[in-house]
């Protein structure tokens, strides 16, 4: 059966809360909900009910260190409101997809060769691919402070300084992490 056949008609989002077993390192679903909406109020409603279910027995605490979410702003805001100290980790697939889309708008997906300052030929697409891989790794690294984040961005900008259009992609990325 195809995955799309499993989803009931009209639902737009699956919200899943899972836990990591510290011994086996396996992830187990705790509760889930199918939603008709992808807005902040819906996510707040679901998280509130999840919290009630989890804490009802009094044996479990409602705490979260990390959360992985796609780029749905309502979900990210609701998670931040419910768990002020949570580290939000965006979905790597959607993150890279968004960067490639932005790169396309900036003309950075071209197979055209450019000649660098050192007279070496480079393909714009390869430079973009390398930069997106680096931005992806950077986004998943745990940073201790905003100072660490700014230092990392500065190092990337220095590395790609000879490619002004690629600096624009770093500038596009910067507010999202």
C-alpha cells in the first residue's frame, strides 16, 4: 500500500511526539494527531492535550531538549512557547530543499564555468552544492551562544568571499538558524 493511501482525506499534518530510549537508542512514538490545519493555534491545542496525556499519571514529566520540525512557522512558535529551552532542529530535507530553491532564484544552479582569481575553472552548481552541504552541517551543530553562531557565519563568508552571489545565499540562510 502506498503511503498516501494511509492518510485520511482532508488531513494536512501529522503531529508526532516520540521519545528516545536512552538504553537502546530507539525512538518510540508516544502520541500523535492528524490535523486539518497547520497554524499556531492548532499546534498549541495539540501540544496542550499531549501535555495533559503525558502528565496525567504524575509519573512522567513534560520536558523536551530537542525537537525536529519542518519549516512550519506555527509549529516552531508553538514548540518554543511550550518548551522555552528547546533546541529546534529543522528537517534537513526541507532545509536543503529551501536552500536549493533560493539558490535557483539567485541563479546559482547553473552548470556554467566561472574562472576564479587563481585561474581555475569552477562550475557554479558545484560551488553551490558544497556551500549548501556546509550550511546544512552548520545548522545541525550545537552552538553554545549567538557569538559561536556569528563566528561560524563569518567563517563561511570568508571562505566564499570570492563568490559574491554565494554570499547572498549565506545571507538568505542566516535568519533561519
